[in-house]
């Protein structure tokens, strides 16, 4: 790539993954979901060189969501686009369980059918993104990420100049990167980072959720608290 990100004054993105892997002790059902259901839905890293082969049937497109939280947005997109191969990434155990609960009946954690077109990634999203081929993803989502609001923690944000380059590499020309945030510090940071890059068309955000964007619990919580979410659509040049 000849393009560059003219990075704001921010330290390199650390290799360490920050954040809570678990919020509270898991119930027996949740532990079974992680032990028995998750391995059957996990995206196999050895398929990263040809990601379409990781799904139960050939996908028309491949979409990737970074940090799906409770999974509401994943379920909405998966149901609305049944021919899309959807890779959903989350390291938070309770979030993984929340999504798995929607697809795996109680008592069938090890035996139930799994969705053909959904695969989960329970490690650092950057690991899988780095393993994917150039121009292999048709859409990427970053919905209400952890804002890391303190200035000294800016390097921990997924919206980071290094990650912009990484996302640009895996997205096809014309592919879309959707970003949403309700945190004013993060909102300003998105604007600063995207103003300093040349990979994406980066129009201003909108303040109402666009059609085809599915609601999440984090969005609802933000609106109830009086915060204004913003929604960006970046297009790969």
C-alpha cells in the first residue's frame, strides 16, 4: 500500500488486549456454552487464508463485526442477510454467552445445529484481521466500542491509525466500514483519526441510526442517559 495515515499524536497500538474478559461468575449454562457450543462456532484460524471456506456454504459476501457486546446487532444482520458469511468478534465471556444463547437451545450445547453463515472469534480481532487476505471483507462494523476516554488510554482504542490501515487492507474497494459511538471523547477521536487518513471516504456522521443499522443495548442505554449517538459510514477508496 502506498497510502498512509498521517497519525495524530498517539502511541502505537499495544499488542496486549485490554478489557474485562468476564464480568461475573458464569452460571453452569454459560460455562457449557463456552466449553461446548463456542468451539463449534469458532472461526478456525487455519481457514483465514480463504475465509469463505470457514462457513457451512459459500457466502455471497463476508462481513466482520469488531466487539459485538450483547450480540443484538449480530443477530439483526445475520437474520436480515442470510447469504452473508458473518464473522463476529468478542472477547468478553458474558457477551459471547449472550449471543450463543440466541442460537443454542438449553441442553443442546454440544449437539444442536449451528448457523451455517455465522462464525465467532473470541480473541483479539486484530489477530484474525491480520491473517485475512487483502481485500477479502465486504463490510466491517465497530458498534459502540469501549471509548477508553482518558487521553493516556487513546492507544487502546480500536479506532487507531494502525488499525485504520489494517481495516483498509482487508476491505475490498467500495466496501463500507460502519462506526457508531455515543461517547463525546470517542466521537471527536473518530473525526480526528479519519481526517488524517486517505484510505476511506469519510463524510460527517449522522445523528439518527440509518436504515439497515440494528439497535443495541448500548445504544438504548446511551439514549436513556441523554447521550447522542453518532453514526459514520466510511467507504474504502
